[in-house]
C-alpha cells in the first residue's frame, strides 16, 4: 500500500513538472484591433504595452493556458487626438479601467495547426467569454539560448458594446471589433 501511495504521489508531482511556462518576446509580438468608421473605412490600432504567457505540458499546446494583460493607456491608432479620445471615459476610461485581460479556459485543436481558444476577456470592468481562432505558426529553437520558441497568430471578433466600451453609435464606429494578435513565445 505504501508503494502504491508513493508511486501515486510521484506520478502527480511529475505531471506538474512537465508543465512549461512560455513568455512572449515583445519585440516579435503585436496586439491589435480594427474597427469600421462611418461604415466606410477600417481604422487599425494596437496596444504598445502588454504582457503574455502560456503554460502548457503538451507539445501541441492542446492543454495550454494563454494569459494576456494589456495596458489600455498604450492604445495607438497613429492619431494622437483619436488616441486621447479612446483613453477617455467615452471609450476605454483608462483612469477607471487601466487593464484589459484575457485568460483562456480551453483550447481545442480543430485541424492541423488550427485551434479554437475559449476564454474570459475583461475590459472596461466587464468579463465575458469569448472564442478566438488560433494558429500555431510553428515551433523552433532560439538561436541565442537554444531554448524552444513557438509562434502564434490569433484572430477573433468581439462586440465592444457587450463590454460597455464606446458611446459612439454603430453608424460612427462599428460595434464589431476585429482582434488581431501575433507573437513569438520562448520557453523559460
């Protein structure tokens, strides 16, 4: 009985040791979005300050937990006046809600390197479940550290009004916001 208990404990401990942490290489990553203005043209933006990590024990990342934290004040649309408006209480209200976060709850391989990632997005003080499309671009080795690296691309669409973001009507700024992110992650 003691041997069975000891083996069980060792097995459970070994499972936790196989979980690997991956950190984003910010110089090879971007978190962006696209909205439609006046139902005519697309306006792109991104966030200059963010952090992301992955925890996974499987090489195909099918058990991965993706976490992302964005500094909402770092929004950048290449237009200072628009960026200041986005930071105001009319949109992100960064004084009250300085961060946007995402944490995955499940990852499902759809086909090949394509996955569906379900998770909770918190923005403007509201947390909602979202589903994103994820592509595993590939796995390689960092030339300097010789540690594993992996590249991902994420796309999805959210409704900004579900999160209470933006008082502008849909005829001015679309309610649908396309999320676009990509990144290179290195194993710690």
